[in-house]
């Protein structure tokens, strides 16, 4: 149930820590895992941002940036075709560019397997674990 | 004169005896007052038998002889069904199909079987496609063939809950990793979601259990629970 003003954790190394949803794309309903949304970066990770601007782990996004993202975890439970239900304790997303490729190169945190069927296989393979 | 008139005046009181007693008028307007006398409903006038056919349509419809009160058709009761409780029958056949040995039923029917999974236990469910899920049992919903178990775990420090239909063909095996030390006083342990009660990750316990199991059963993985 990710909609306007929902705050999500960003679990990639793009530099964003907390983002806010401003738009759900291709849907008239709240977004769930696998949906593309538009977000505003609200809080950025503070590693390598001001001390060493060109150290390889520089933040690719800054506070206030508007980016696209894919929801990878949702608090709202989702039902699988076999009747099992999965729910996470937080809402999380991964930033992507307009073409749909992830901005970050690494991800930390479990993601939902629902990403597989929906063109986000690359994100699923980047994730350390999926449920 | 005066005498005769006074006598006549006195005789005047006998007039009331001579006149007929007055009868209260019969209720003609159809209104019944408290004072009107009750009268029985007049008996229906039988239909005149020798009335020629051509006069029939002058009589109100409801009095005509051919318009008898409508007969209500009474159907015989439907045939008794073969089984008393069809829903229960279907549930039983489904269970027979999904769990022929009855072991899975025993494993989750915590009201009847002492050695079953109980809320608070740590279990590990392996699916057909190979990936397992382990967690603390928060609740067991006993609903016949739709019986499900809700597990909770922390993966990469994110709480994950999964509800699994235990009789689903996708569920390959269910193992009890650890039983609760103390019987839980609740059937639904939803309070384990609160940070102060959260058990955290059970991955270490599960890894330990798997290591022990491997040592006991040889290097083989998988299989049924051995406890």
C-alpha cells in the first residue's frame, strides 16, 4: 500500500536512505511489490558525500532528487498463487533510471520473489536474499 | 276545570306504560360503537342452483360457483441427499487426497495431538521448488484442508512473515527445529511483532539444527523430521 507521501527505505547503494513516494505509475491503486513509482529523496546516506567526493562510493543521488524506483518490500501482505501470504516489516524500494536499470550496484536486504515475473530479474539477482 | 286538568296530568304518567318500548336502531352504517349490540356474521347465502346461465355474469365474481378458492399445489418433499453433511464430506475427501497418511494432520492439530506444532515453536518448511522458510510459529489456523501456519523470522534484519497452507502440494516437508521451552498462554502470538518481544532471527538455530541432523543422518540433506 504505497501511495502519495509514503516513506520508503532505499536499500541500494545509490546514496538515498529514505525516499518519499510522489506517484504510482501505471496503476490507479496503491503500489505493491514490483510496481514502479516516482520518489523524492528525503534523506541521503552520509558516506563519502562531502569528505571524498570522488572515491567510488559517491552518492549518485542527492536530497531532493526526483527518481523512479521499484518497490521490493511492502508491509501490506501479498498472496501468492498457491495461497501462501508474505509480508515484510517495512516498505523498501530500489532506485532505477528511466530505462528501468538500477542506479545502485549493490543491494542490502531481502526482497520479494514477486519481482521475477515482472521484468525486475536484475534487481532480484542483485539482492542478497529473496523470499 | 282545574280539577279535571289536574287529574289528566296525573294520568299522563300511565302513557309511558301504554306506548311500546322503543328499540335501539340497528347498526346500519357499519360502525360499531360500544353501545351497539354485537350481532353474528350473517351466514353466506348459498348460490341459487336454478339460476340460468345468462345471469351468472351479473353476480359478483367471487360468488360464482365456478370460481372456487384456488388450490395450492403441494409438492412432495425432495429426495433425501445421499450424505448428511456434503461440505464435511468434501472436506474429508480433500484431506484424504492431500494428506493420505494423516501425518500432516497430526503435526498441526495442536488441540488433539501433544506432539504437534504449537504456537511459539520454530519450524522449517521446505517447498517443492527447493527454497525453505523457517520461523517462529505465530498462529495455526485450523480450517480443515485450508489449515495454515503463520511463521515469522528476521532476514537481513527485516522482519518477514509468511503464512503457508500446510496441506498445499507445494509444501514438501515441515520440520520442528525447536519446541517452546514453556507452553505459550496464547493461541496467537501476535505480540511477537512488537520490538520488545521480537525473537529476532532464528537462522542460527535452524543452521545448528541442520548441522546436527546432518551429523545424525549422514551427509544427506532434506528428508522428514527426525525427532
